[in-house]
C-alpha cells in the first residue's frame, strides 16, 4: 500500500492520519534540496541551542504523540526528551569552543629537521549531506533529533532524516520543532529535511543517492548490513556508521553471588527487561559459575515469574521475538523460565533460557541478539571465563559482576578487546551522554570503531583537510592568522 497509519502498541490498533510513502522522485528532490551553510562556531552553537529550545517548548505535544505511537510510559519518554535536549546542548557547548575543528598550523620553516617545510594548515570539515535513519526503540533520543542527527548538525552537515514508520507522528512533531529552531536562527530550512514512508525501497533510494556522503544508523544487524552493502556498491562508496546491537555478556563471579545473590539476580532480570528488552545494550548473555549457579537461578526464576513487560514497539518486532523464543524453547538441554504475558496490545511473554556453556556455545541461536524481554543464562566453570570471553564476537558492552576479592585483570583485558565499553559491577543498559562514553564496539556490534553517543560522535561526520601554501585571504577562517572565529590553534 502507498499509505499507512500509526499503530498504538498498547492496543494494537491503527489511529491518526494517513502517511504517504515518498516516491523515488520525491526522495531525490528532498536530497537535492538539502544544504548546509558554512557557519562560525558561535552561529552553529546558536542553531543547536535554538533547536533544543524549540523541542523543549513543544515537550507536551511531542511526548503525547510518542506515548500513543510507542506504548512507552510518559516518564520514560519525558526522560528521552530531556536526553535529546541535553545532548543537543552538549554539542552546542562543544562547537562554540571550536575545538572540534582540531586546527593545526605548521608555518613554513626553511630550517625544518627533515628539510624545508611549506606552510601547512589542517582542520576538520563536514562531510556534506548525510542520511540519518531513525531508530525504532528510542523514538526521541535516537530518532529524529537524536544523537546521530545532533552530531551531524554539530559537524556542519546537512541532514536528510529517514523517518521510522513506527512513529511517524512523533517524527513530524519533532521535525516541526527542528524547523522552528532553524527559522529562529535565520537559516534555510533545507539544513534538515525529512523523508517518510514504510516502503523498504525508500532505504535504497536514500542510501544510494549520489549527494549522500555518509550514513548514520542505529538498529538491527540485518538492516545495518544492507546499508553497508548499498554504500559499498555505489559508484563512490561512502561510510556507514551503524550501531547494530549485541548480546552484551555479563560474567558473574562466585564471590559476587555469595555477597549479593538476591540483589544481583533482580538486577540482571530488571536490566534484561528494561524497555521490554528493546535496548541494544540489553544483557543477552549471563555467564554463571557452576559452583553457585543453582542458588542464583532460583532467585531469577522466582523473581521473573511475577513480572510482565509493556508492549513491544511494533508487530514485526513481536512476531520475530515470539518465533525466536518458540524455536529456542525446543532445544535439547535448555531450561526455560517465563514471566507473565500482560495480554494487552502487542504483548509477549518474558522468557529466559538456561543451559550449560557447552550447549550454548554449540547452539548459534542462543548467541544471537533477540530483541525483546529475553536473555540466556549460561553455566560454566569459573576457570573457563577467560576462554569464554575469547570465544565471543564483538560487543557493544561487556560486564563483570564481582567483588574486591576477585582478580579480574586478565578477564577485563580480554573483554576490552571485544567490547567498546567494559563495566565493573554495573549493568549495560543506560548509556550516559559524556565525553568519555564509547557506544560502539567490534564487528558485528558496529560497522566502525566510532561512537554514536557522547561528544566524540561528531567526528564521524567530519574529515581532516590540509591546506598547503594557500594565501591568507583564501584560507578558511579557522586557519587564518587573524583567527576571526577565535578557535584554538595549535601552531608550530
């Protein structure tokens, strides 16, 4: 069908206006119109601040439609909107300083140690027009004005946003706020443009348009790999910065179980069920020491049995989840713990799988990410933890739950080779917007070693350019001796 409507996951029913799939000609027109003027750091910071202020001023309307389209509670969505505004403002503070340009000036030197050196000046410059594909599981924080869009705008790029069909009304509401912020800055609306539709072909049209210079994506591995394939086969290949999720292993030591078994068991379950298990950082694999597994599993089974989760984000996710757990439950030597199906809207049953590591390691399906309220608890000898860690593929996160009596240095070292973020006595769900955050890991959790969260996310959408022997009047402002933008310059 050429049109579609929003679906309320809490009821499973359609509502609201009809949305129309963009045609290939319309997609091309939208992309061709996209443009990003060169702005000083101060003016770009003002643009970002105006966008965040406009989104904040429209908070009530945005959260209201997001609740209807996602089935997520008001408190969660208000938290997401706060995060959205915060990360935009964080980038505004960064670009206002000009440090992201990373200006380096090597003045001409006839007596340079390797022979005469010409005048060479380097700065980071925006990639151009980038395509951002909105995520389904965070309709605000990783969607229209989420971290990918915010970092691309901060880098100086024009953004073409491919809306996620699970929350089209939310996307339009946030897009309208972004346009208000752009207008308040006196800038052209084409800095940020929108492509709508649930036709999978639209993804191909956006990713292969010759004006698109990079892609930002947060979502599933299969779609991320499609985007990477499309980008690689273009006449001019482009980078794809895809954060695709992982099983985020958690290693639990025997001393941790002895010290805090009940609290730890509840923490594991709560983390796996957070957001109905639809976080890319959900702990999907818990490795337990065989010496103390029984008592821990008893706590997990008792706690899980009384729990239900909210509706999943859309029917497609729910269908894939139900099909996966049905097949996993048929596996020999696999025990199943279940929670409660609420029976409301697009609902599913929380389901955990328990098996020894030999069974888990020989059953590939148990080591795959399954979006939804499920996790695998693998039982192994604690002396095998390091070997297990070495056998795992790339991860967004890896965690150790232990005590001061443990000696985790070698395990930590191995996990640091596998994951982008290594956690001690915490849980992977929850990704803070900070300068030191790394949200991205080894393949196949990510397509690159970059981060999609935190201030370093901006560098995905910039590239260094050197200017050699160029006159002052023809240099970009940041590289001029007069330094009109007053940015930091590293001069030698």
